[in-house]
């Protein structure tokens, strides 16, 4: 049996685990990522997470095969350098992260884009088991995406593609965090949903502001019949479905898997997106496609990162 450390770096926290070859986490925890402080602070937190996991492995006499790291941003084709594109982590560019971690711990290290790592986890151990053609979306502060074609991760030439959240969506549209305008992410992310809700409630009853406005609150208010939440959720699901309809027309996948915190709102959320997507997609392209929720939840990132040492899905 093989064992690997999986690291999932986010803007708020670093989730980490010791994962066995079956995809089962044997040990898992999380710590703050320090993403707004500096890249050095984030690296120090990664090192703490790895050491914590290694201490557990030593206590159980488990040999570790390597360290897989899922990170925001564009990764070079050697799976060792973060080139850029991670707006939520300060200074996270032109960074030889694999070399730094290998030197510290004397273990092989591979990097993967965080959405790609999640997609690998879902393909091997989650909702995508048994399928070879998958579009994966994670909907949160932004939108991450990954594409599996014929059982292999497709990332474009020199590993620079697969940025599904930054497909141009609306001409002359909203400013996106990536620096472009009108991206899918700017309209279909949870951040966009929250912004719409704030705009529509700024002059409304103060009950909406008695707690933090986030996706969880909006979903709860939607279920309670709140008209503003209902309007915002309908708009959000329609935008998500519209984008997915385009991906179906391009890739005609067996599965579209939707992950991210808001995807755990319930089947009603997936059903609304499903209805919208199939309304916009060409019927002949969509005939073999199913749209489902991710199964691994917030474990997908570190399970997928660890799986880089279990099975090669990248081309």
C-alpha cells in the first residue's frame, strides 16, 4: 500500500492529510494559510502542515511516497513551479515551490492547480469513478475548472489552459479579478451571488444584515422563501447553467461535476443548474451528459493532490 501527503492551499486555510492508495484519509487537519501576509508566511504554514502529517506517519510506522500540493494558479508543465494567476495569495508567482519543499523534507513533490487536484480526486475516488470524459467546476470565491478527456487531465499546451472560470462570458462586462472583463467567474461565482444580494438589500429590511452575508445565508433565506434570496439564487443558477451549457457544446462530457461550498446546498441547487444547462446546451451534444454534485466535499483537494503519487491522469 502506498501513502502520500496531500496539501490543499486556499486563500483562508491549508487543508492537509495523509492519504492511502485507496483514497482514504488516515489523518487530516487544517491551519490558516496566511495568504494575505506573504508567500514566505504561506510556505511556513505548508511546512508546518507537512511536519504535522509526517509526525503522525512516523508514529504509525508508515512510509510516505511523496507530497502532492494543490495550489491556486498556473503550474508549469514540470509540475514544480507556480507561474502566477493566484490572485488570492500575496506574491504567489514565479515560485519554485516543489524545490523548496523537497529540500526541506527530502521527499518527492508534485504540484497541481487546485481545481485540477480536486478533479483528480473526484475522478479517482468520488463522483467521477468509471468515467473518462469529465468537466469539473468548483464554485466559490472564484470559479476553478478542470477537464478530463479520455481519462487524462487536459491542461492545454505547456499546462497553461483549463481556466474555465475565465472563459469570456459577457462582452464589455464586469471587471474580473484576473484583470480581464466579463469572465464567467465574474457572473457565476459565489462572490457574484453575494454582491447581487448586497445590492438588492442595501435599502431593504435590516434583517439581512444581522449576520455575515455569505452563500450559506443566502441559501438558507432562499429555503425560507425570502424573495430577494430567491431572485438572486435564480439568477446565479441561470448564469452557472449558461456557462455549463457552453462547456457541454464544446466537450460533450459524460459528467459535469459541480464542487465548492455552495454545491453542498442540496439537490435543489444542482437541479436548478441542470435545468438551465440543458436549456442552453445543444440537445445532440448533451444527450449523454449528466450533471452531478461532487462527492468528496472539502477533502477532494488534498485527496487529489496525494493521488499524483498513486495514478497518473495527466497527459
